[in-house]
């Protein structure tokens, strides 16, 4: 195909779909690992990022179809609201497996070839919850915080090999993961934001594109697109 290849996990909707569309418009070959159809991609394979073997198999299939992997965007997520003291063991486990497991499984699948080639980029979609915590979603905040620490540690390990690993940390964003009745959509919350509105998915995708394409040497950096909720 003679195009650089990027894998976007969770490209079926929300930020992942916007990232996929943006990178395709920039002449990348885009592959998705997701559990739902990803129309803005050149290749879509079904896999649960929480399962390591499924991710390894999916990346192998993508590599055989599109060629060597130049970049990966870890975007697949899971969100639910629940008071901290009511979070079930199953809910804790699922949140950690998707966010922390999804990141390490993707990195394990793509980093060996990137390191051997001496080039590659990975962007993790973090969250302002990883820095500032949250109300009614402690398990999500905890998982995102752990994933961000993991990403920064990986970034330090692989930077000497020419692989740049960074993150974008959205705040409240207009995606399907944010429930229609969420307090972060309420007028009184939005009006109080320094930016005066929540972000949209195209804005997050633009920041991802910068980290994948621009000649910047960032290592474990976090671009906080959070409307001023955490500064």
C-alpha cells in the first residue's frame, strides 16, 4: 500500500473513530482493533483489548495485510459511573483489564518491530481523571492513572531505541462514553469551565495527529485537552 500504517484500538466510535478518520485523511493506512465496526479504517479486526492473545493475533493479521506497523493509538475504553464504595469486584477488574491491559497488550504487540527498526510512535488516550480524580467514577480514574504511569515508564524504556510514546488526556468530551445525563454535560458545569465548553472528538484527533506526525521529541509527555478542568 506504500503508506505508513497506524493501528487505532477502539476506532468504531468516539475519539477512536475521529482519530482513524483524521489519519486516513493524512494518507495513513489505518487498521482498527475493536469490538464494533470501524468504517473509517482500511482494515478492521475484532478483538477485545483486555485479552493479550487476541491483541497479538490481531496485530499479526494487520501486519500481514497492511505491512509493518509504524504507529499505534491506544484508544479503546470502558466507562461507567458508580459511587466508589459500591464498585463491584467485577467492575474493578473490567476497568483495569481494558485500560491498563489494553495498553500493555498493544505495546507488547507492536514495540518489538518498532525497536528493531529504530522508529515508531505510540499515543495513549489518557484522561484528566488520571491527574485530578473524579466524582462517581473512581475505578475509571484509578485505571486511567495506572495506565498513564505505565505509559510513561514504557516511554522512558523505548525512547533510546527511537520510539516515541506520549499521551493525550482529554477532559469531558462529547463522545458516546459520556452518558447523556452525565453531570459533565449539565449547563451549570459546562458554563463554569474556563474554556466554556467541552471538547469534541476532532479536536482530540488533531492532537493525536501532531504526536504521530510532527517532528517533536517528546517522551512520556501528556497533552491535556481538558477545557481547563485540571491545570
